[in-house]
């Protein structure tokens, strides 16, 4: 799991992205990563797919303190 920040400046919320199935015997293809807060779409190459999840409030507060 990785934490990413929405690329849309008006949003800039952080959310988690989990990539799975990347070891499939297939050519990498661009797959959508959709911000769960504003719907902004970006693409990343993978052989698998992505699961995108909004962060829990507690986790967001903990990461902001760092």
C-alpha cells in the first residue's frame, strides 16, 4: 500500500493505493487511479489493477503530525 496525494491542486487530499496482480503474464497497460475525494483521474502503468481507498480520519491526523 502506498499513500498518494491527489494531483488536482484544489483537492490535494491523500489516499491509499494498493496494486495487485502485477505479476500477471501480460503487457503493462495504463490503469485509472481515481481520487476518492474529487474524482480526478490519473493513469499508471501496471500488469494488474489498483484499489483506491479514502484514508481514515485518524490516519490522516497522524500523518499530518509528522
